[in-house]
């Protein structure tokens, strides 16, 4: 078992060895003083760039009653029942679509996490960012139990990987309006967890502050947020651009690797996720995702990035100073968006059968269909 626990820039070598073995068309390299991901060959739109299992995935509060905590199945889509009837007997805070998913979650959820959720529910203690609190509790519960999860074939992640490999934005620490909610989460988390699961307050604050620069939102139909997923192998290394050439595929895929080999995890193997190319990419081009909405204008994007990440964006879209180019890029993304009215936000990519598929709601349609 090889553990992902090396620090940058050393982990680029470890990461690239895995990417090469899996045949993914990208490699980690230095970019503007930090790490970034670059294309190793020409990549076609819709092609998978990388795939990975999250080290920490938790269902958001708004979706907790109707979303399976393991496979993210939505009870509203499966039946008329508004929520899954099967819930954790200890804390009642997580629900499951089946006995199999409940059993898969048992080792990961039982113990410190279940106790902390029960304590939070009994005392009524809360904080503004309950979804970050769930991630923090899960992360420290895994640390206390020394749990490992196979996030990439042959590579396992743990709390040590998370603390060592997550790349943050240094200037974000100075943002008082982002620091205060995290400190509230730290206090609530450490107050609910049993003593053996706790870490020093500043250590947890540092990890969560970097976490907020790397977490992915898993979306479903109607662009509803289902879960928060954080990664320590590959997906956290993609930098930002307001004209991104890559996007997160929100479809959870099964408990096997993309090559069909079984993926193991202590406490059950949940889904893995992919990044895909939004357009054709040339060899050597940096692969970037958007940390903000591509539908927003320049001032809105800059404000979001400055307020949440502490940096001013200087990507091609932001620095061109050409209003027509801004309009052209915005229209290109509008033309890529999902055609279903109850979604409308996901990007569409081509499928093997020459259809288009939404990366958010996972529905597909043909280009020649007037209405899907």
C-alpha cells in the first residue's frame, strides 16, 4: 500500500507516475510558481482527463433526507417517497438507499463520526457552514480510526495525505470574512468529537482553509447540490481560469476503477468522479477549471475570486480588455449549457454514441432534437 503523503513539489513525481500508468493525458508541472496540470497530447472535447475517488465525501444538509450517503442516489428520482426510509440508527443524520450502502458506510461512519453527529443533534449546536462541519467531522473521524481509502489505483489517501498535499491560496488566510466561519466550524467540530479524535485548533483551521480552495460540489438534477467531495490525488491540482477547458463531471461512478479493476476502501468503496475536456486542447496547454461561474461578468467573477480565494484573476479572459472577446466567450459557454429547463447550468459534452450529455444532471440529447 502506497500512501499519498508527500509534499510539493515531490508529489508531482508520484502523481505523474500514476497518471502515466493509467494513460490519462495530463501531467503535473510547475505553473506560475505553483503546480498545475498540462496536456501531454492533443485532447478532444468530452475526453476524460483524470478520475479519482474522493477522500472525503459528505452529503449537504439540504439534500440529506433524499440522498444516499454512499452512492448519492436520489430518492425523489427513484420513487414517490420524499426521502430514503433507511437511516443511521445511532445519529439519524445520514440516510441510505439500501442495506448494501448502509453496510458499506458502517466502518467509516460508526464511531467518532456517528457520535459527533449525535452530539451535535442532541445539543442543537450548529454553525453557519454545516456542510463544512460535516466534512471536518468526517476527516477527523477517519484520522482517529487511521482509515485509508484507495483514491487512485495502488495509491491510498488518509488524513496525513490531506494535510500534506492540499494546496491553498496563502492570501486567503488574511481574509477575515472567510476565516471567521471556518473558526466557528473548528469550534463546533472539536466540541462534538471525542477527545481522541481532536487535533489542535490551528491545525484544523489550516487544513479546512486549504480545503475550501479545493472542494468540489456534486450537483444533480435542477442543479441541486448533493454533496461536497474533496480529493488529494489529482483533481485538486487543476488551476483556475474564467475560460476553462475542463470541468467536473458530477456523475458518481461505481466502486471500481475506470479500467474495471476493483477499488478497495476501509469502510466501503464509494463512487469516483472525473474531469473532462470542454473543448479541444493542444499538447502542452494548461488544463484549468473555473472556480467561479462562467456566466458571470468580469466584475462579478473578480469579486468572487477576490472574496473567496484572495487573488485577482489574470487569465486570458480577464486580461484581454476586449468587450467583444468577453461576449464571445460568454456566448460559447451559453451554447454548451444543458438544454433541460430544470437544469440549464451544466456543460454538455459529446458521448460515444454521438449525443450530448450534461455534466450536472447526466441527461443526454441529440443535436438535431428540437426538444429533448
